[in-house]
């Protein structure tokens, strides 16, 4: 982009990733996993709790990653990057349906053929 210094300080337009939220969501779950390993619980219960805590950890991390995706993407950008980036927008228009030029379309036109109703 540009040769300037990267700035993600308090005056920057780019928000920094919120690492504190990630730590606040995962550290208690990791502590619970440690307590679970230290406690002598029945084997089946321990396996179920391990799986539950692991799924909770991955869910917490994925939610945090999804909410902080823009901040992680813009973390290494400098302040002048917005003026340097070119965004190309391609508009897509649906084609208009072909209208017959021989006669105008009316609101209701009866069918030219009658359909035969057959009993089943």
C-alpha cells in the first residue's frame, strides 16, 4: 500500500481486535477443564464434560473470530490505505423479458383451446 507506519492507536479509524473478550470467554472454560481433570469423576461423566467444554471453547472462539473479522483484516493497514485501494463494483441487471411486438398484452386473455376433463 503505502510506506507509512501502521497506526492502530486510539486516534486510528481502525478498531483493534478485542482480545480481552476472547480471554474472558476462554479462560474460565479452560479452568473448568483443568478442574475436571483434577477431580475424580466417573469415566462416562468426565468424557461427556470434556466434550461439552471443548465444543463450548470452539464455539466461543468462532463467535469471537466472526465478530472481530473486520478488525483482524484491517489490523495491518495504514491510515492512507483507503485512498490507495480501488474497489470495482459491477452492477448486475436482470434481462427484461421479451415482449411480443405483434399485439398488446391484455390483463386476461382466454385460452384458445378448451382442455378435456377426464375422470380418473
